[in-house]
C-alpha cells in the first residue's frame, strides 16, 4: 500500500484560480451543480401529480449566482404547486357567477353549484428529492 500526503498549509493557490474553479461554466464545480439540477428536477417531475401533466412540465432548474457563488434552484412558479406539495384540508368548491360545476362521480356526469373536496395528501415532490443532491 502506498500512502501519499500533502501539506496544504504550504500551498499557495492564486485567488484567480479559485474564482475560475467556481465560476468556469465548463469547470468541475459548475458541471457537477448542473448535473444535480438535472437529476433532482427529473426525480421531482416523476413524483409530481400526473392528472394533466401541467405541474410536472412546470418544474425546472436554474443556475444562479448568490454573492458571486453559483447555486442551483429547482422549483416551479405554477400556482397549484404549493397545494400539491403541502396538501390541503377538506374544503368547499363553489361555481363562480351562478354557473354550475361539472364533474364525474361513480361513472355519472354530475352538475352542482357547490361540492366538498375531500382534501389532498401532501406530495413533497421537491423536498423528497433533495437527497439526490448529494451525488
């Protein structure tokens, strides 16, 4: 067995090289962060509700700079995302403007002005997949 050791206290790394390491678009840090963004986004899309697919299609990632350092943001601006992610309590849904709601129940089409929604179980499609960031 061969053991190599380095005394990092005697090394002098120019600040320009450190900045380039963190900011070069083709460098190892940015490349790894982009890979994390792609993996976490793909997992969140797989886990998101699939009724219409709109929520899954809205999930994306961005590489941003915060205080000069790179960061990955994974999320969505879809208005229903929070309701899916955190869940909802049972609540009433009412038609607007004197119209009727139309929905299917037990194989029949039903019209009503107000219905009770049973609530939605939380589906933490974003936070459940953060562990993938430790690639």
